[in-house]
C-alpha cells in the first residue's frame, strides 16, 4: 500500500551524506525496490499516524526526491520500536 510520506514519523538520519546521496540517485534511477515497514502509531493525536520500523533512510531519500507517497507495509502497533534502522 502507498502511504503519505509526511504521515510517517522517522528518526534523525544518522548516515554519511554521501551514502544518502547515492541512495537518492539509485532510487531516482531504479525506483524503490523494497517497501518501508511502518507501524500504526497509537499516539496519532500527537503527530504522525505511522512510525517507521525499517527504511528510515529510504523515506528520507524519497522525501528529497519530492515523493508524496511511498510503498509501505503497515503493521499493527506492537509497542516501542527501539530496534529501528
């Protein structure tokens, strides 16, 4: 399913700027090869309806490309998601 990219709460990007730029270029040429995984956020009233589980860098790269939506697998809420990418 496609999810509004601005509805995903992500973590600060902790990647080398060059690595992120390479990912941006790769997605621009080949598209997004693997969907991100998000979970529904039970605290929707406080912000974004979804929290990122895997694919934080892919979301940032797609934002830089100006994408409005992103392919995502949506999982139900399972508590704190401390093991993020």
